[in-house]
C-alpha cells in the first residue's frame, strides 16, 4: 500500500483528502504544518508528498526544496490556492510532478495520483537491460534504461522522475522533432495548453543538469529535439 503524506493546514481539506485517499486504497497521513511533516519524514519517507504552499510555520516551496535535497526522487504534488503561472512554474522548477490548484476535485486528485504511480511503477518494472550511448562533439552520455541512471562522461546526473521521462522520450525519438503537447501526453498523461510552459521549465532544468554538452535543441514554434548522436 502506497504511503501518502498530505501537508495542509486547513482541517476540512486535509481530513477530506485523507479519507478520500483511504477509500481509494492508499495509506494517507495528514500533517497540519511543516513541523509535523518533518517529524513524519524522520519516522518514514512516503511514496508521495502532497504539499500545500502557504502554511502557518513556513513556505511549502522551501520545504519541498529541502526534502528534494535529501530525497531527490521523492514524488511531489503541490495542492494550493496559489494559481499564478509563476507559482506553478516555480513548483515544477523545484521538481514537482504535478501542481493542482484549489478548489479541486478529489476524484481528479486521485486520477492524477494513479497516473503518477503508474508511470513510476512502469519505470521500476522495466525488465530490459538496454544501455544507450550518445555523443555530441566532445562528450558522451550513457542512459541505462534498466536502472534509470544517466551519466555524462562517467559522471552520474540526478534527475527527477519527470525529467528522466522527458530525456528518455526525447532520446528515444531522436532525431525527430517533438512538440510540447507530445511531451505532455507521453510523459505526464495530460495535455492542457496552459501546461505547455511546464515543459519549458523542465527542459530548462534538464539543460542545467546535462552539462557539459548541448543535448537538447529548441525548434522555435514547434518544440524540442535531442541532438546527441547514438554511438
């Protein structure tokens, strides 16, 4: 049974989400503030963190950034009343897998969670032993599809689950041009136009990590293309 933490100071929302997730087959535990959340993490790391942003004892964005430093592969969904695009982009820059604005549908939340766990489980259950090598002018990238490990010039690169899916999808379809909507549909299971900026944010984060070398080209007005050449 997957363990989910819900960090939310509004009692009605928190208890409602906990109950709905329990009915849906998850072990759901709510925390009212960041202090309770930190104590819970010390006891047990969850399979998913659902995080509010505005809390009485701190900022949810900062807390997620802190947790990602200790648990870089921790799946995170922000659940917040902060609906500005800049806030949503910040959430994804911090490595969130999804961002849901209040008010929200509990059923949609569960569907998003199911889609997220399905993607993670598919990654974990991959049985092949494919190892792909790509080169640019001066560098070598190795993608291990079995272990979900990526390295450049022998140095491991830490990617979030979403970043891994994007890199592997682009590399697997190289040298084809890939649109933002294709990335959303194939890597995130949804395709809302308002979320296309999310793809740009992930690409920016990925490029910062995939150095040295230039591995992803922008095709203006279209999308992206993986530029590494298969060795």
